[in-house]
């Protein structure tokens, strides 16, 4: 859909049917991973169907999901190991003597393992009306709060729905799949324009979410 600063409720794209998932939303703005390869060619993506996440109880079927592949997680872990080792060497005045202490390698390995685990633990799934990250989930068309926040080196999206459920997710993780982002964005759009969800400036600037028609600061 075209980028707009303001949007009327009458201009909202339709909601997908919770059973069929159709019609799919239009391509959403605010997508930052245009260089992603097709799903079946994405080597950073876990393609194993036996570990697919399940929908929240009582909700419609899952339409899209994403988990980092083991290969991608190992690469990230090894990268972290190198960075941590270089950081310690720099702190020691470029002296490699710390490498002779076996317990220092335990610290380096622990840091690398944490990074590896963080990649493998992220599991995002969406249906027509919901998003689930790990075990936490919210209804996308009943969001009451949508906040974008800088944490570490990434932008995170904090969602809260009308039932008080909360999901916090790194925006990069839900943009690993183009179709997933389209579904999530459509829910955000409806919640903001038709539902009056509370937002902050970063939601609108980073992800090109329009304000409700007639909105005033």
C-alpha cells in the first residue's frame, strides 16, 4: 500500500479471514529487508516442519512462521566469540597473555553460547488475527498499545492487546518473512486507525504507520 501520513477508517485494507487467511494484506511499508531471498532459498531460515510452532488455543490457523536456522545461529555465536576475544585483548592492551587462563575461555564461550541461544530461541508465528513470539501472543486487531523502542542495536515493538496480553519482539525478527510483516502491519494499521491504539513517534517514523484522519499532536 502507498505511504500515507493520515488514513481514514474507510481506507483500511480488509482483514484476512481467520480460517482461510484470505484476502492477504497488501504489501506493507516500513519493511527493511528487501534483500531477503525467497523462502525456499533462505539459508538463514529453519525449514524443518517438525518444529513448526502451534497457534494459541482457540485461535485460527498459523499462516506464517520464522525461526533462525542452526547454521545462522552458529555463525552468530562464532562471530560473538571473535568479538568478545578481540574486546578482551583490547582491554588488556593488545596483550594475548589472557588466553593462557583457561577460565577466561569459559567466559568467552559462555558469551558466544548466549548469542547462539538467543538466535535459536526466537520463534515468531502469525495467523490472520494474532502474533505469537515464543509462548506470548496478542490479537493483532485488538492492540491497545503499540510502542517502538530502541534496545541494544535494534528497534523492538511492544504490543499490548485489549485482554492485557503483551508481546515484545525485535522488529528484525518479524521482518525476516515478508508475508509475516504484511500480516502484522495490517493488524497494527487497523488497531491505530480504527481502534485508536496508543502509539509513540518511532512507530510512525520507523514503520510508516499513518495517523488517524484528523489527528492532532
